[in-house]
C-alpha cells in the first residue's frame, strides 16, 4: 500500500494551482466558521483547523483530490459543544481576544477524542456502512444544518452578540433586539457581493474572497471605530486582535468532571465528520473519475482532527466546495490539499493585523450564502410530490436536526427509513411468492423450473441480433429485484467502471420497486451519459416504477428492450 494514497508527481503544476485556488476560497470560510463555532474571538481557530486538518487529511486520507477543513456541520456541532459545556458551569464560556478562556481546552479535548473515534472507524472498516445512509435522511440532515447556520447568523448580521444554540439565540434576539446599523450596512454589502457578483468575475475571484477584499477596507473607511466612539455610537464588531505566536501546541483539558460530556461530544463530531467527509468523497469520485478508499479517508480525517485539537484548531471534514474547485483548477493528488494548507499557513503568519479588521457581520453574510447552499432545495421542494413517506422522513430529520439533536436526528431518520424499506421489500417478496405459486400450479416442479430458467439465453434471439448489430457501442445494463437506497451506491460504482459506449440502455423491466435514492442514482446516470454526448434509454415495464421515473422527469423511457435496442441502432 502506498504511503500517500493517489500521490504522484505527474501533475505538479495542476496540484499547485488547485491547492492555491482552494486556499483562496478556504480563507474567508475558515474565519467565518471559526466565528460561528466559538463566537467573537474564535475566527483564528477556524484558520488553525484549516491548516492542520487540510494538511494531514490529505497526507493520510483516501480521497486524492479532496480538500479538508472546517465545514458547516462541524462548526454547528462545535457551537453545540460550547453551549453544552457552558450549561454545566464553565465561567468563561468563549474565547476572547485576551485568551482562550476555560472553555477552549475542553472543546479541544472533544476534538481530539472525535479524531481518535474516526481513526477507530477506519481501522474497523466502517466506512462503507456510513455511505448507506438513505438520501432522505442525508437531505434532511444537511438542510437542517443549513437552517441552523442561517438562524445562528441572524445576530451577527445585525451586530448583536448571541450565544448558544438555535433556541437560545432566538430567545436572546427577541429579548434584546438592538441592531448595530453599521453592522447591518456591512452585511448588506456582503450579501450583495456574494449573491450578485457577475459569474465571469467570480470564476477568477470567488465571491467570499471578493466580499472580504472589498467590504473590509470599506468598513474601515466608513465606520472608523475611533470616530464612532467619539460620537457615542456603538463600534462595529470585528474579529479583533489575532493571538500572537500563531500555531502552538496546547494540551487539552481532561477534567474528570467533564469527561462523559467530552466523550459524547467527540463521538458526535466523529460521526458527523465521517458522514460529511465520505459524502464529499463521493462527489470527488464523480467529478474526477476516481475511486476513494473510505476506511483510509476516515483514518486520515481522524489523524488531522486529533492533531488539530492539540493546536487549538477547529475540527474539519472533506469540504465539498473547496474540493470541487480544487479538481476544476487542476488538482488531482494529495499534494493539492497539502499546498492549500501551506498557503493558509503563510497567510496566518503574514496577515494577522489585516484579519483583525474583518467585521463579524461580513463573515455572517458569507455564512448566510453557505447556509443557503447547504440546503437541498431541489429535493426539499419536490419530496412531497415524489413520496409522502420519504417527505415525512426528510422533514422530520430536518426539524429534529434544528430543534433537537444532530446525531439523534440521523439515528432516528435511518431507523424509520429502514423500517419503511423493509416494509416495501417485504411486499415485493410477497408478490414474488405469488408468482412462484402460479408456476407451481402448472406441470413443472420447482427443480425443473430452476433448470429451465438456467438454460434460458440472456436475451431472446431477436433482441440479441439487434444488440450484435450495434457493434459493441451499446452498453446494456440490466437490474433485477427491488432497488432501495442500499443499491444506489453499487449502481453508481459499476457504471463508473464502464466508459466506452455511445448508447446506454438501462434495463429495469424486472425491478418491481424503486427507492428514492436508487431513482436519483438512475437520474444521475442518464444525466451523466447526456453530459458526455451519449444517448440514454431506460426500459421500465412496471407501471409503478415508470411513474416514479416520470416524476423525476427522467428522459428516454421505454416500455420494452426491443424498442430501446431499435432506437439505439437508429442513433448509431
């Protein structure tokens, strides 16, 4: 096994460019996530996390092109850990410009424990099970994370200091809603840039960085803190003085009184980080045409998070937006992720005095865009039309994520989704038993029926003749049996292995039921074929399956293989 998974020096130029571009995007996001997780004074710890997790996750991970760092789900979870620790009697609840306070060493203990749990997950080869979470649960969870980010940023957008989780923040805002209009102005400028900046411009300079470069100097000119104070106006909340000395080893606190809470928090961070990272790994596989190693990725993420906790860095995970930008900019090996971290390290030691001037409402504006992007709008708005049961699971997980508990939401969602799937599969099996009973009513016994079935050709002669005339340019992919969310990953992986074809025929005539996640996988396969200028046909004889595909607007539906083969031959 190679020491660094997927490493080679044949793409150094692309990796350097990809890493540099990813770092440019990561800088404002790392600061924003640090502020969201730890409040005022916490931005720099987000940058610490981006440097350390990004480097070690790339070095030891199993997804070559992945870029890791603080993410929305992980930052929201750290904010929850902060609230939980503060609730049990920590006097200095948050880091400040004067120092980390009592809380940070305890939070970092949870980060280290979370990293160790992730390493354990990888060693026990649990990676493949994490990717079997149903899409309805993942969608509800990620949308819930997006909603949490949006709610937690309401206070900073208006220049109001809030602490704690969703309920606590909403309570504080309702009790003391006194906006700082300078912060509001900064937030409006930031939102205008991140949402309205021309695409031609943001292709060169990402909108979060553009907002950082434009709004920060404007805020210094328009809202000079000294002048505001002289006129008795509240100063504009800013990140403040960056701690001197940069990265430095700091031993976490292992206070026995808080050990149960530290272990529980670490487990939450580990599970969320694993889900977040492996979902991003699937995205990286799709756009880079590679295959990641789930277990090795968990070990790499765990090492990165464990080391990050020893240097006061926020925990991280595979970051989808940074990974996509890295690949599109030319990055393809772990070198790109390590370059991304080295660039951020250089910024950390050279731009501290400038980072201190960044308004917190600017970072809140950036996070509003992040929160809206995390919400799965396409599925959220049509889930109720596709399946009432799926919609109930998805909306239920969303609400539990926002108002109850992150891990509990996922566990309950998976449990309910599995119950619904088992019920669906049971019904399909009963239908199959009815068919067997009809066969047994004839003159052929079960053994003879099995032998006869084994002797059948894979295709009828007329269809085989049509396929032969296509000259090997048609990929006929046949699926049988009920397809649930567990089958979706396997379908996608098998299709990724086959690239040399001009026409795809996906034969699901023997599929009695189609799960939502498997339907989305089929939709993605058809779209992927079209993206490569290939024709795609889906043969669905079952009316229930066909109606579900029609609800997803899947094109190229056929009722039998002969019709699809004739259409493929005409296309060639």
